[in-house]
């Protein structure tokens, strides 16, 4: 096993410290920069004029509205979920009774 000199040991420790702390410092710097951009006066002026668009619906809202018409009924022939008010299965076109639950 070779002996490691003091200079080489310090160099290795410095590289290890940069490898460990570097990404964290860069991430925190990015976070602060994004906060600075968010709190910019231009954003405040645009919001005051009403130029900021309404946010689009989230995926959870779309999913909730898409599954609002499902009551848990299933097709007796294929087992596909049947929507409220349907008289036929959307998959196999079999008759679905209104009284089945």
C-alpha cells in the first residue's frame, strides 16, 4: 500500500467536499433565483392589470369530473364499468338492465 502525502490527501478531501456539497449549494442557489424571479415587480404589475391567465384545471380535477358519472355498475357479459344512464355496454354492446347494481 502506498503512502499518501499531505498535499494529495488535502486535494482528495477537497474534491470529496465539492462532490458532496456542490449539488446542494447549486440547488439552493437555483431555488433562491427562482424565488427572486417569482417576486419580481413585473409579475406584480401584470397581476394588477389582470394580464395573468387563470390556471388550467389540474389533472385531479379532470379525473374527478371524468369519473363523476360512474356508479359502480358493471356489464354482466364482460365486466366493464357502465356509466350512469347507459342501457348498453360501451365495450361489448350487451344490454345492461337499469335495475342492476
